[in-house]
């Protein structure tokens, strides 16, 4: 379509020249110009000059002539007087876009033959060359990459990059590719798309770091092949910034940690600290170590450096539910081991221990009020049963309830589920000292330690005990 438009302009101008030729219908100039077409990459700081332009042999001409450079809208941009002047023009500067080179011959002055005028506005006794030489001026612009840097441990497990961001607001170029190079700029792979890049396994290949690039380019580029030096790519192209991929060869193995289980009732004003935490480092390998506290989604909340610092954390204060305690062994160069990052997205040479759960429940338990007794029994071989115990459950709250029988030090002796089961206990058979106590309990599912022979004082989680009824044994 563009060529048709150009030819139409040529015919129109030829007709204008004939109209002003005083009846002489012979052409002033009936030849062609040769050379090109030319293709340049503009605004790269390298001068772009045409060469080898000539007027075809046997072409007649008028008394005066000039060269004309226009854009594709036929706006006159330059009027070089000679072939040397045309070849001295630096087409590298200015906005990208095609330029057209014409030759004009005339026998008198030509009206509107000025920079900024349209070829269609020319008037006078003149002819244009029958063709124009195209100067294709391409330009590329690079994207801006974000993401990483990445660090992987070459250990036989697949290593893939992810979450690479692309700002293509200033990018341009007809073609695009991704480039993976080694530290010496040797091209190792050319993924076509971001999806292909994220499927690339950086665990494979020789040791050494990698760089990720994006390239925008025009046809005619050379050197963009696997095994070539990326610094030797030539043609019209723009490279993005690079993202570093560190690759280490190291063996790390995790420690084993023990403790708990831990369950706390939070936001009740009582400090909630874990205790009895222990670590087995007999098989642990790694230059560095740390403790990690995460939520149940893996978000890193704290990085205590020792068991003492872990046990000093008050789990009553922070919001949310379950917490996880980990130990990590790692080598230098790890990324993502930071508060507010996600532990599942750490990259580098590291190994995580098993996790210990810290269940955190928020509840307002009420066990009610019990009445009855006290009861006085004689240790004489006759069965002893309590009776007429009543529970005022008007204010009872909680997911679960039970009855609890303890000795005078709080050791749990029995856990009857109902009042009927409580009244079926033969206290003659309980030999724990001069007295024991009956309680009603309300508690949540996360309660730990609720079993016979454990101490009520060691229970962990959300619960409430009623008042107690004393059972005396003589």
C-alpha cells in the first residue's frame, strides 16, 4: 500500500511538472536512483550513513537538481545538494521510522521546495526520480526485570526461578527472547517465553553462577545462539538488566528438634513460653544455623539465634493461630531468610529440621459452679460413693466439658465424662492420702496434657476449672 501511495505521488508530481513546461512534453528527468534499501538501528550512538547511491545511467536531467529526504508522510526533512551530502547524513538520530531518498531535477526554481513542506505541494518545472530509496530506521528498547536474586544448591533437586517481574513500559522490538548465560557471558540457553524460563532447571550443568536477561531485537541480529558470547551479539537489539542466579555445591543436613506438644490460650494476659526444647545435632551439617518461628502459612515471624531466645518468646502476644518452630542449617548466600518473608520461598543451600507446633487458641472458658459435699469416708473396706452433687451450668462456656478428680497436689486421678460416672467411682479404692478433690472442667480441643497421672498445673491450652468439692478419707 505504501508503494502504491508513493507511485501515486510520483505520477501527480510528474503531471504538475508537465503542466508548467510551456507545452514541451518531454521529461526533464526519466531515470531511477539506485542503492539500498538500508536498515539501521537508530539511537545507539553508532553513526548510520547510506552509501553506494547513484543515478541510473542514461537518465537525462534538467539544469538544476537536488536530493530530497522525506518521511513516509512525504514531509521534506532534508535537501542535500549532492550524493556526498546524502551519504554524510547520520540517520542514527531522531525518532525511529522509515526515511525515503528522492532525486529531483528541474529547469527552474521549484515552489515550496523547503524543509517542512509536503512533496504534494511542490510546484514548477521539475521531475522526481521514478523510485525512492528506503532507509529503514529501527529502534529497540529493553524491559526492566525484577525478582531474585536467586541462590540454589546443586544437589540433584530441581531448581526453578519464579516471580520474575517485567516492566515493559519503555520496551520495543519486533522479537523477544530470554537469555541465560554463565559468569563469562557464554549463552547457555535461549528460553522463548517466561514460562520456558521458569521451567529451566538451574540444578543441571557445571557449577558456577548464572545470569538471566531479556532481549528485544529486530531481524538481522547475529550471535544470538547457544554457545556464543553474549557480548558479541550484533544488530539492532536491547538487553535488559540481569538477574543473578547463585549456584553452590554443598551438602547440608538438618538437625532434629524435640519438645512439647505446646498449646496456649492466648490474649488472656498470661505469658505463654515454650520449655523443654531440645536439639539433636549429631547428623546436622552446615556452616550456619538459626531458629525460625513461622505462622502456619510459612511466613517468618522471628529468627531467634538460640534455644534460650526461643523459650523467651511470649506466644501470648502476637495475633493468629498456630506457630511452627524450626531449626535451619545453611551456607552463605541464602536468600529469603528474613522476617516477613515466606520460608517456603527461601533459596540457597539449606536444610530445615522437623517442625514443632505451638497451637494457640483464643477462648473464654467457664466451668460453672458445683455444690455438694464435702464428703467424709472411712477406709474400712466398705464402698464409698459421692452423691447429690449439682452443677450450675448457667454460665458454662467451652467446646468440651468433663469432671476431674485430683489429689491434693493436683495430680489427675480420674476423668469421669458425666456426673453419673463420677458418682460411680468407689473412693474406697483410691489410696492417695487423706483427701482428694472433685472439679468440673470446660476446655477447648487444643488442650494438651489432660490425662490420668498428669498434673493439672501442666495442662496447656484453653480451659477453666470450677470450684472444688473435698473428699476426706480417714
